[in-house]
């Protein structure tokens, strides 16, 4: 049968929670159109309960993921890069499908995204050396400061204007590499790159719950993220309205918030592989012990 | 039940030990008051644009000595227009201060550090008079550390690019609004000012309402050191003054130390504009004593943890978790040690526990002690020593029979009141220590290194003191996890709050 005669299998992309792929408990779906406006798939339209379950799953996975050796976390993220390398064509198509960019441009983004994953894999066992210190206090004490994962991070890619795949990984990897567990709300209009990553994650041995990916109405979900009490940090692309909503909600339990503009340029490798990107997702812990008897 | 301690066998034991004989002896202290006179003006001004100016509000309020209830001075009550003038002065000073060669900026900070050292005696006395803290603490802790903060940060001025990995030319944030608490008045001013200035920012500082005197003395020092006008502006006042500073559109960054409740209000106020913010807030820090600890050292650590500065310490070790097998021994030794603490005149060099900072704070503390008693805790307080007739006093207190759900185990008391609880396994100690919205500090007492590092790793706290407690240093970052705030003060990591990429 010819391609044009064949009825395509219209996929409904599911949520990625606790290592599994449930539909939204609400039963809601959203249509996904390609750049020309044709229906190409359906997305699960996550409800507040789905978001809560994703956050619970991230919380449950936190001690395990952050308690792993940095070497193991590094290998798992590198494994993700290996898996993505094998899916370059799928990822290129995913980018082109909804954005309509040229094949050349999409391929360049995929390559940059995979290379970024490799770069962050390498940071796992190095950021404590760069951000930590041994402090020469004025007394007989051994004193050192080390960065630690702050807990559950919610990534809101929501309304980002460009680079849906590179942007998604750039937002997710800094918290993940440092040992945070992540709930990511994919780009509403260009979610396919993020969803392909969610389908790749289990085969890269990312433990269940360490990374969760949901799709839905970003503005609606952002409001629920802001007021959720068991979220430690937020890494969001947001317009002014969503940004102030996130910050105001975050004030309730003092979530750490990093907001980026909707036109953030993720192709700036220097900026997006910089250890300074880790600041919102780590807490500096300082330990003292007497060093004289 | 309120247990009032009488003269028991432990007193006799202590007295015997001290006297070196078998017959009970009393050991009296003679008064040893600090005698250096300090001149306090009847009325203070605001420090704006390098000048001492009258508040535009034309209002003043009294600051008292909490140990005598005598009015020390009238403090200028800055209003929104005063804050506005201060922010304008800071804005005007920003460019030239930022453009000054870093090595020159450093020299101003070194000068300030030196003058604080040289005027340490005067500052210590003033701090104890205005705030109620024992002179031995203001003399040996507050003022020397304040000087160290300026000295340490002075050296950072020309080395900032080494402090922030991945940043070639770090730049200041701009005009910083800094609001500080009353528990360590000059020290908190130093913690805030030194890194801000080192990074090239200009500042409007709002001291706490009850403790403005040393901040205004610091303004004199800044003037003496010829710090360019407007680089630091000090606007005294109460909550409304602080709010005016937080709400001012010309402020690029807010740094606040104080209660979690106010911190959240400030976070909300900063949300709309996205003003940069660091918060150092409340705590209910856990001090965990394992059975394999050096018990006598641990007892000293508990004392230092909860009764230092009348317990007016955000990182006070106010929840004591004792391994069950040693609970009787720890309680007994703590009771014995508590009775040796001397409550009274903050200016007496022998005083261990000074005056509670304000009548309002004393009422809060007393309410918590009553709440603990009502919830069925046993309240231990030495009752023999007479308290001065005037002033605000609270005896050192600990409570046993405390359950995790009790108010005294959950809420920050900010007074000399310790909640004692027991645990059976390290797992239980860690999960109960972490079961709090706060995460400022923690203490661990054990002689077993592997256990210590394991517990230190798993505690959610910004500072973990192992076999010690309440140690501070300019090179050591301080700040909390969770609802104890975000950002660090001190050390290399503390600079990030005052730099932009």
C-alpha cells in the first residue's frame, strides 16, 4: 500500500510518571497540529491530580537519585546521550513536525542537544569541586562547604519560543545532574522532543520518578506548581504574568525560582553548560568539626 | 507540671568539685561590671548621602535598655520619603563606587574593619546596653566577628572573578535594601554590608527597631573612614520603614534576616517586580546526641546551642534529640550545668544570660513556656538566683516529656527554651530532625566518624556542627535549606548574592 493511501496510526502521547506512561486521570486530551495545521497526534491533558502524582513520584525518588554516587548519575546521563544518538532521525522529525524548520536546522539542534547532554553528564561528579570549598576559619576547626541537591524541581518549558528539544534538555539537565528529581511540563505547542526523551529515559536507566514529563495547559499547570507545598525549586520559561504568578506562589513555602524569558537563547553553549546554572537547584551545606584536642 | 529545682545533691556535688573538698561550699561571685563610659546622644539621626540628617517624618521613638527599662536615646523614625531619599543617594553613588578600582574599594573596607577593632570596647558596651546581651558575648563574639567580616570581604574586592566559577567579569547587582534583626545588631549589619560593598553595590540599611545604636555608631565609623557619600545609607525605623524599602521601585535587591513569617511577606512583595532576594530566616534546629558521644563535651554544646545570646539565635539548637539509653544521664548533667548559669546584668563580665531583648519578646517566650507546660511537658528552670527587679528576664529553661506534635517542638521560640526528646535509632533521629519546615542548622554529637558524616549528609540543614555548636566565621557560608530561607552569607559562596553575571 502506498504511503498516501495508508491510514496513519494516530498516536496519543501519554504522560511519563513514576517510570510508567499513564493517560491523564481526567481522561482529557489535546489535539496536536503540525506546522501546517494538520492533526498529527493527541496529547494527554494533565490535570492537577496528574501533576500532584508526578510531584509525589519525584519526591519518592529523591533519596535514591540524590543518594547515588555521582559517578553512577554521570553514567546514567551519558547513557541518555547514547540513547538519544540512536534516535537522531526521530528527534529531527519531532522538531520539524510542529515548528516547520528546515531539516538542516533541526539536525543542528539535535546534535547540540545530544552534546549538551554529554556535557552535563560530565558535571555530575565535578560541580561539588567547583562550587564547594574548604574554608579557612579563624579557629581550630575543619570546615567545608558542599553543594547538595535541594529536592524536587519543577521545570516549566511551557511557552518557550524556540528550540523545543535543546531547551527542554537545557532546563532539565542542571537540576537532574545535581541529584534533584524533576517534573517537567513540556512545551505546549512543541512537545514532541520532550515526549521522545520521556520514552527514552527508562532505557537509559533513569530510575522511575527521577524524571517525570507531563503535557497540558502550561499556564494552568504553572498556577498549581506555584502553590504546591512539596516542590523545592522551579526552573521556568515564563512571560511576565506567569513569572509573577510563580514567584508569588513560591513565596508560600520559599521555593527557589529561576525564571527565564520566553526568547531565551539555548544555543549559547557557554551560558548553558556553565556551573552557575546550577545555583537554584543546590543548597550549600557547611560542616564544622573541631580539629584540635 | 512545673518543676522548680531546689538545692539538691547535684549542687552539692558541683560545689564539692569546685571547692576540692567534701563539705558543701557556696561559691560567690563579686560583681564585675564593665566600667568604660559610653556617650549616647539623646537623639539619633538618619545617615543619608554621607550626612547625618533629621528624619523627614520629624518623628522619633525611644530605645531602651532591656536590662533596666531606662530610655537610652530617641531613634529617628524614617518614613517612605526618608527611604526614598536614601535610595536616591545610593543610586547616585552606585556608578562611581562600581567604577572605583577594586583595590581602592578594598582599602575602604580594610579601614572600616580596623576602626571597628579600635572602637570594639565602645561598640560592645553599646550593644549590650541596647540589646541586653552579655558583655562577654558582645566583646568576644559580635564585635570581633563584625570586624572580621569587613576584613575578609575587603580582600575579595579585587578577586571577584575567582569567586564565581564561569563568570569573567562579575558585576554588582545595584542598589541593595538590607533589613537586619535585633539579635546580633552590628554583626548582622557587617554580614550584610561587607559582601555588598566588596561586590561594588551601594546600600540602604534598615536596622531593627529595638537595636539601632550600634548601626548609627557604625555610620560614624563609615564617615571617619571617608567612605564616599551614599555608598551606605542607614534609615532607622520599625516595620513600616522596612516595608517602604522593600516596596521601593529603585531597589534592585533585598536581603532580609528575620522571621520566616515576615520573610514570606517580603518574598511575595518582591514577586511582582522580580526583585532579587536573599532570605535568612527562622529555625528550629536539631541537636542530636548519640550514646557514643563525649557526653560532657556534648553538654557544653547543648548549653552553647540554646543559651547563647538568651536563645535569640536563628540557628539555636532548640530541639535536643538524645539517644534513649543516655537520656537520664544527659538530663541530670544538663540540669546541673544549667544551674551554674548566671542570669543578670549584661554589663557584668560574669553574666552568662543577659536580658531578653524586649518586653514583647519576653511575653512570647513566656507564652511558649506556658504552652509547653499545658501540653504536659515537664519544665526545668533553676529558681534560686534572684532576678533583677527591673528589666526583662527569662531563666534558662528546658522541657522534657516533649512530643513531636507539641508546639514547643515545632515553633521557633527565639528564647532560652530547649525541647528535649529521645530517639532510638539514627534513622529515627534523622527523620525527626528533618521533619520541620525549617532547615537552618543542626548539631551532631558522636565519636564515630562514619556515623557523623552519614548523618551530616542526610540532615537538611545549611550548617551542620559536629561535636561543636554555634561557631561562626567570615569565611564560612551561613544560611538555610527549606523555609529557613535561601542564599548564603559569608565565604566565597556568600558573594553570589551580590553579583550578577
